[in-house]
C-alpha cells in the first residue's frame, strides 16, 4: 500500500512534485498522467506579481542545479482568477505554495486564497527561499518568527498547513519544533542549500545574484541527515526532499523519517518521473513483501 495520510487527508501516492519544478500543473498536461501523482505543489504565490531575478538565473552543475529564479509568479489575484479553475479540475490533489517578504504579506495571500473557490487540500509556506534579497528566510532561520507566523496562519485556515524549512540554519530541528508548536500539520524539508559558481577562465559569477540554491543528487546525503534530525524531534509528518532521482532514494528518505517525498530537479529532465518512481516503488514493496510503506518510516539503525 502506498497511500499516506496527513491529518485527515489521504494521498494515493507518497510522491509529490515540488514547488517551482512543475509550474502550475497545466504546463505538462500533455506529457504526464497527472492522476498518478500523489500531489502537486504549485509554484510559489506572492501578494504581487514578480518577474524574479534577471538572468542568468539557472546554472547546471555536475550533480545538480543552481537556481536563482527569485519567486517569479503571476501574483495572488491572477492565480485565483486564472490558475485555480484549472487546478480544481486537474485530477489529483494539489497544495498551494505561498511566499512573502513580510508577515502581513503571507497573511494577505493566504486570506485571499481562502476566500476563493479553490479545491486545494492545503498550503505549503515557503519560509526558506535563499534566492530573494528580502523576506522569507527571516522566518526560516528564526524559531520565534516561525512560531508566530505558523500560529497566525493556523488561525485563518483549517486546511493542511505545511511549513517548508531551510537547511541553511544551525539547528533545523529547532525550527521544525517551532512550526509544530505553532500548529503546523507537517513540515517539508529541505529546500536548497546556498551555492555559487564561477567561470574559471573569466572569473565571472555564473548567476546574476552571485548566490543561488543548489538542488539535485549532490544534496541528498545532507538532506537525509536533516530529515532524520527532524524525525527525532517532532511528532508531525515530514515531507522529505533533496536530490531524489530513483526509487531507492525514496526508501532511504522514508527510513530516515519522511512520510512523503517531493521530486524537484529531476522533473526538468523527466517530467513523468513521479509516475515511473511510483511503479518502481510499488514493485519494490511487492518483491520484499512489504504491504504498507508507512511501516518503513524511521526504520533504520546500525
């Protein structure tokens, strides 16, 4: 069995697609069987439209990708008017990722979406983006700020509330605990690690913003370590991410403590990877006589 629950919401697959790597779900409708994906996390939605950072803002590395997109998106009003109608009829569950530069922006965006006719099952709150000059990360590195923001957002929605955590902190489990105490239903971890790339011939920075977020297979061991630390600290579900490229990675994340996972960077290379990994994961469970993937959560040791 590959069904997984967060609170009272059941997901038919533990495999989600990560925010920012799958658009709003409509861009790949002719390439992917959306119904096989456990959940789609939308691109981040902010209060006002954002063009994002100027190019170059993506750089492929030997084992992943650096990005400095800067939360480019259509803004909450356009999202509610033009994206939600499609998402409502997409054929699988979806969660709306929200980002902000200030406390009030997060609140206003969530409140506007709450008043829309969205069929989304919850929100993923991006407090962990290293690619913008302001906001976001302030909440992701400060446990008190995380608690206050989570508590406020909890008071205005009954839908799933998931806080997306940054790995670029001294103690990620402390931030996770603050989110749990603030009323989060789950945490997703981890977002990208801060990275940089330089043209060795010219000395030129390869991203316009100098620094960007590193994702892809290179970060998997570090992400798994963060997941295990969080698992040993909080009781709420964990959605793990960071360099997943094969079904074995999913099993490793689950054994470290993740209840569900998100596929990110590899969506660019293979848009239907979530469907393929679902089939491979199902085959793994059958071959090893495991009737429920939930039985593997946290099962690891010496």
